[in-house]
C-alpha cells in the first residue's frame, strides 16, 4: 500500500520582494501553502523562495508579458491570490500634482491588480473557495491632503474588490480586501518620499507601536485560512494609536 500523495495549497503573492508581500509569503508558507513569490527584484524573491520552499517568478504586474509568464507558472489550479504589489509616490497637493507619479501609481496598484486577477481567475475557479485578496489601504476608504493620487489608486482597488465579489460569487470565488493603516516597513515611506530617509523617519516619529509587515501578514493568513464557505469582505487593520488617517497619537 502506497502513501497518498498530498498537494500543498498554492498561493501567489505579488510584491513579495519586501515589506508586507515578503511577510505574507513567509506567513502563508508557515500555514502550509506552496507560495509563488512574484516581484520585479529577482535576486530577492529567489532567496525568499529558497527559504520558504516556494517558487520565484520575476514579474512587473504592469507588464502583460510578465503576468502571462506568471499565469503559466501557476498552471490550472490556484487557491489564493494576494494582490499586494503597488505603493505610493509623492505627497503633492492636486495643484502641484506630478502626473507621471499618478500614472505610475495607477499602473502598479490598479492595472497590476486587474491584470494579475484576470490572468489567474481561471485557475482560482478550479478549487473550492478560491480566494482573491486585494491589499489596499485605509487611503481607499477616505481622503487626506497631499494624498489624492494614492487615495485615487486605492479607491480604484476597492472598486475592483467590490465588483469582483459580485461577478465571481457564482464561480465560488471569495474576495477579501485588506485595508491597513500606518505600517512601518523599510521601503514604503522611503519610496514615497523620493529616498529622503529623514522625511521617511518623520512619518513614524513618536508613534509608539505602528503596525509592522507581520501584523498585516497575520491578517491575510487569517482570511485565507477560513473555511471555504466563509468570506471576509473587508478587514481594516490599524495601530491602536491611529483612529483615522488624520488622527494619529504621537508621543512627545
């Protein structure tokens, strides 16, 4: 008598080279998933894949060719897709808006999530309770000065999540939107502020305990491991010190 061959559930995490994406890949691997780590920085995701016994696919989510290659690597069956790639660029007010930054944010956050989701939906229909997780932000639920470009992109991701939930429910696909507040990661604010480390440090200055990437990864792992009949539409996660995007308690 031979032992039955068991297949690990399969997850794809975009933007897996750092921050929330990397933490999510590690967390899902701990939960027993085989994780395909997708991001532009090949060396980083290859190292991550080795560490978690996963696979690495170099992928710019705004590139149709890259996304097609990702879909080919996934094959005909997928349990969980985590659309995490994206980010923010700049804090200019609308009067001073840099159009190229808006366009880049829309491409990485919105077009990227659209292309990856569209390409992988057929594979998600092949499992019971296949799930799409869209990592958006509380910026997708409100607005603040200097954040119009990022808020617009994240509002669009919210629309994708809400619309897909309506369109895919008959195919048995679950859709969850994760909306983090202030998360202290190595790169998010640094990239947003053009590499100005001092300015990036000020974003978190005086906040005793901002979220870290592992906190958001825990939330993603939680929704992804619910029974197949359970769908969590939206999970908003903020540090205790943050009541709203504009209401943040700072010490000192």
